[in-house]
């Protein structure tokens, strides 16, 4: 499960962050890790297919994507990213390693943003 969250954070890192707008996506990993990406609705619409594809490629049981912020547990870490005029907020909750937001993953996320 932790590997899945780390991979999802890497994927998300390749994608986006904080909100002026107010749309969110949550990647849920079994049993209890949550990656929440928040941005304006246009940024989320552009990001969603990328994240869906990444989650599907993992093939991890219980790992899925839902619209909105559906996290549980304590806040583990978070960061902001920006690219192409869009700003994203990424937050990790629950049973996830603190490394989920390390500098390398933040850079990877930003590099992979649309």
C-alpha cells in the first residue's frame, strides 16, 4: 500500500496543486492512505485522465480515484506546485510515509504537470 501511495504521489507530482478554484481529486490506497490534489476546475479536468491512467496501470487492489476531497486520517505532508499558469496543492493523509512529499517527488510531480 505504501508503495502505491508513493507511486501515486509521483504521478500526482507529475500533475498539479492548490486552489484558487476549488476542485479536488483523491487517490485512495488500501487500506488507509489518501492523496488529495486541489486546483481550479480546469486544472483538475486536465489532470484527471492522467491520474486515472496511472492508478489503472498500478493494478493495486483497493487503489482508486474519486472526485472531491475524501481523505481520512492525519495530515502526513503536503506541497504546492505550479506549471502552465495553474497552481496545485497536494496533500497526503493517513497511512503514508513522510517521504511521499520529499523534494524528488515534488520535482517529479511538477515536471509531469500538463
